[in-house]
C-alpha cells in the first residue's frame, strides 16, 4: 500500500455549513478500516471544532489553529507548535475595536475587513507575524506556521512521510498542506486558484468529493494516477527532452561496464530523491557512498553494521541510511541482506518507507546461485535500484522486479539483451550497439516497450565535493590504490589517495612515469578507482600525445588533477 494517510480540511471540504453528513462519516470509517490513518487539518480552535464535530475521535491526529496546535484524540494530548503573539498585540487590536477577535493557544483571528488594522498593528509593534486568509477569515500566526508545518509534525508523530499521504482541501489556507503531500486533491467547490494547482479535482463538492477520493484510494491506492511534479530526472535525451523516473512506481536496474559512470548516475538520482524528501536505504558493499551528504553511514572497514541500528534510524521518516559492508566477508553478504530485507519490507508495509532500497554490487548481494532470493523477494516491488556490472549474474527473482534498465559503458546492446534473457523479456529491436562514452547512458522502459532512449547524464551537484573528501587524502582499499611498478615490475610504490599519487609522481624516474602514461594507466585509475569521468577523459587526452615529454606530461596531469581537487599542503 502506497498511500497510508489522508489529510482533510474541515470547513468546505469535509463539512457543509459546519456539519459532516452521514455518508461522509461512513466513508471515513471505511478508510480507517483499510488500515490507513486519518488526519484532520483545520483553521478552527480546538474547543470550537470539538463542539461542532462530535466525531473528532475518528481521526488519528488533529491539527487545529491552522497548524499551530496538534491534538491526539485517543490520549487527549495537545502539543503547541508555536508562540502566541504578545499581549500588546491583542490589546492593540481590542483598543482599535477589532471585533470579532478570537484568541487561541497560538492563533489570533478575525474577519475581513479588519486585515488592514491587523497589518498596521503588526507593523507598528515591529512583530514577525504572518497573516493568512481563508474565505474572509483573517488568521495571525508566527512566521512559518501553517497547515503544512502542522501536518508535517502530525505525520512525524505517526512515523509517516508526506510522500505517503494524500491531502484534500478547498481554500487559500490549504495551499501549503496540498503542496506538501504526494498527491493533492481539491473538492469541486474549491477556489479556482486551488483547483488550478492541485493534482486532481473531484467531481463532487465538499463531502461528496471526499467520498469520491476515498473510494478511489480504497479501490486502486491511486496507482492509476501519475504525478509529474515528483519526477526524478536522470538526464537529457538527443531531442532535448528530459529522461526521468517516477519515484513511486519504478524499479531500476543500473548496469554496465566498470568506469562507465554508474556511480555518477546513481548518486545523482539519490541526490534528487533526497532533495524531494524521499527516504532511501543503500546497501553499499564497497563503501562507495560513505560521504553522501544527509545520510547516516553504519559500518566501515573495521566494524560490521548493526541491523537493529539500521531499523532504528529508518524509523525516522527523514533519515537516510547507508549500510557499509566492507567489514562483512564477501561470501557472508547475501546472508546479511537476507536478514535485512524482510525487516525493510515490513517497515514499508507499515509506513511506506524507505521509499527506495538501493543494492550496489547486486551480483554479489543477490547472486543467481542464491536460492533464498526467491523466498525473501516479493513478486512486485517498486522503489528498488539494483546496480551491477553483470546483470546475468543477478538472481532472477530480483531481475523480475525491474521495469527500467539503464545501460552504461561499453556494448549497451549486450547489457540490455543480457538482462532480457535473464528476466524473460523480449529485447527491444533494434538496440544501438555503439559504446557509450562517459557521461552518457541508455534507458529502456520495459512496460512501454518503446525503443531505448540515449541520454546525457545529469551529474550530482555534490559530486566534486564528495570526490575531494573521499580521494584527496583518504585511504583507498588496496585493490583501488595506484601502484607505480614500471615496465619490469621492479617498483611497488603504492598511492592510496590523490595526495600520495602527486607525491610519488614527482619522485619516480622518467621511464616508470612514461611506461604508465603510454599504458593509459593514469586515466584508467582515475575512472575506475577515483570515479571521476571528467578527470579521466582529460588525462586520456594527455596520454594520447605521442611526442610529449615526461616532465611536460607530469605537469599537465598534475594541473588537471589540481583543477578539481584541493590537496592538503
């Protein structure tokens, strides 16, 4: 189930003239029985709402005072989410005969045309307050407090994400709440500007529109609704059109030869998911994502990750987690995943999170020879990304989840055909067989069966900063270090980071330097181990210059490196 919560406005949405009819109440009860949560979000004061609506206890959480007060009906708990304006403000409004004047735990409210007086008093007293309108009502609240902030607090209390919530409203004070949720809906009687900005408008007004939404939620979980405002861009095609993923209805296989840019594309996708507030969990066997900003890394080269800690962190809707498996032996990694994956799927069944599960080195984590894969993987699973060099070595039940394959590097036709053979798909025809240069990829969307699309990858914004931290002065594993050995293998000088590479490059003899230059070992290392396609391409151009001297080539390689990285003195 994708949508686990419905957030509804009260007046003009659930209620007609302040009252909710029996049919709407019955629909709300059906939605609760489906296992979903109900949230009521209103501009009213709590005591006023409870007076006019005796069924408040139908809701798991109630947000009143336009986002300033949280109320839990089952426990009668109240949580104030802001500070009430000072008494001087309220007294000034009373002195100027602002009537009616409502004062809640936080909110101060009146009606038009008193907004002019309200704004004048705010200005005269030098207060940081905001004025929000609602079909003639004038509400004064602390800056930043609105229905979206209140709903965010309510969802957090229920351990739910806005990406697993649908909201419905009718008036101008509902804009923020509607924008927050994955799907926004307006009832037919909503203000024209509200209807223009939502994802869907019901045919029915007020309660009838809410019933319409609830029936669609229960029947299809809104799987028939595509929301382009959440799309995750992967790149731009030859026709200048964006190539993108739908974050809530897609599973991806990212495959291709080493050094083609898989990590660049994967990091860009994850960066954009994080920017939109989707939660992800990365199973990272090689420590390639340990410096991803905004995520907690569990495990390192010496310490195995603790699954209990993983699940505790993921219980927080806004927390992304990277599971570093460097300390877990290669042969033990599939078993680790078999213990973790059921817990992730159980969390998803309750909360809809994590929205994305990323499995790097999938041919090791979910190998074709691993029988338990068929026991732990469901038949369908959206929001999963498998990354591999060898799609034909990944367990078939895992490949069966994939509806989008992105090929990178050499022979993309072979990569796509290999996937189709293993997963039982009929391969698209024709597939371009030309090798893809760094920075390009080819996507095939299996569901539509259209021709594969070639595109230029949109790189992640934080890529260069991550490279600086990871590779300039960190410690690469032995298999990723650069070794100056020379033509006869007499040397064995190890550069475990870029700083050491520069130092050793300055000291090795000319024959050794030129040997590796002519072998194109430098560009290969920058691409394979450092994972910097731009640097690799620039150094490859230097390596191809047949008449270049050792001194000149050293200077050019060092300059290309220092252009991108700030090495410590």
